[in-house]
């Protein structure tokens, strides 16, 4: 199977994966949803295709997806991410791009960031893939609930970090297809640490204000108008 133009979500069957798949597919991008269970992935793909009235999403096992897609989007809970990447490591190649959506947050007496020393979760993943795909951090601050609600416009920003400018450009190009979502090149992978902290802030605000969709928009990044 060669589906290299298709963005593939590794275990994209959770709420965040479903939301990203939905928004990408609604923008006309071919998408693959992967899962440890191919049947679960096919069911999820069917539901998204029905929702958008197209046949643009395919469901398959994570193994098939990794063999087929060039851009792989990792949407498993962070606590399992290392084990998942280790399991599929031999199947990944340096020609692929791994988009890391995971956020190293655990919930004990409330949400908190896992202490990874100086590293972000994304740098941690990159360090266990020294000769594998370039890791790009993206979608970390976009709430699943918002992504899944196609009727609500994405009036927030999407921050993308990587140490590979080529991989980052490819991901920015993909993100840029999503309707009304402004992307921001947030720099090298080490800045994903800040994105992970923003997600923690959003979770805390959601709890305090009893909402589900708090999100971030930067101001002051617009090009100044000529003559001003
Ligand atoms: N939810 C949000 O609003 C949000 C926002 C920003 C970032 N994120 C990040 O996005 C990621 C996914 O979030 P989510 O809420 O969609 O997660 P989730 O629903 O809890 O899990 C996503 C998928 O991960 C797979 N999975 C679950 N347990 C696993 C295990 N023990 N081993 C291997 N795979 C397992 C399952 O897929 P299969 O069983 O089908 O393989 C599951 O459908 C997380 O890292 C989260 O930090 C979430």
C-alpha cells in the first residue's frame, strides 16, 4: 500500500485524533486513522466520512498506517507514547515526519506536567528516535472538544515547533489547509515545552471556569501595515 500523500494518525481513535482527522478531512486532505484495532479505525473513518459527506478518510491498523503514510500524527496519551514509539520504532524511517500531539500531563490531585528535566515531551520522543523521523510538535494547544465541533470556527492559533525546518514546513503546509486556523512557527523543538505548559493552563482554566474550549490566540504578530 502506498498512501504517502495521506496524513496518518497513530491511534487516532481518541477525541483529539478524531478532531484533527475531522478538520483535516473537512479541508480536503486525505487522512488515515490508525488504531491497535483496524476495525475500530475503520468505524471511526466511516463516521467522519459520513459527517463530511466524502470518502476521504480511511481506517487501518497502526502498522499499515506507518507503512503507508509519510506524515504520522501521534495522538496517544503521553503516558503510553514512549512504549508506542518503541513498539513501532523499527517500522519508522528517517523519510517520515512524526507530529507529536502528546502532552506530558498526569492527573493526580489535579493536572500537572511530568518532570522531564530540561526536556519537553517532544524532545524526549526525538531523543528516543535518533535516526528516525524528525519530530514536529503541533496541535498541542487545540482542545479536542473544539476540533470535533465543525460548526465552531477555529478562532485560535496553532503553534508548530521542530528542529527540522523541512519537516516543519511540510506540517505548516498541512495545518495551513485547515479552515480559518492560523499557524504560527513557534521555533525549535525546545519551545514545545512552553506549548505543553499552555495546555496545562488551558486544562486548569477549563476546570475553573467550567468550560471545555479555552484556547490561545497571540496578538502583535501581524505584519505592520505599510506607512504605519
Ligand atoms: N483531549 C484534548 O483536548 C487534547 C488536547 C491537546 C493535546 N491532547 C493530547 O492528545 C493525545 C490524545 O488525547 P485523547 O484525549 O484523544 O486520548 P485518548 O482518547 O485517551 O487516547 C487516544 C488513543 O490512544 C490509544 N491508547 C489508549 N491507551 C493506550 C495504551 N495503553 N497503549 C497504546 N495506545 C493506547 C487508543 O487508540 P487505539 O486503542 O484505537 O489504538 C485511544 O483511542 C494525548 O497525548 C493528549 O495529551 C489532547
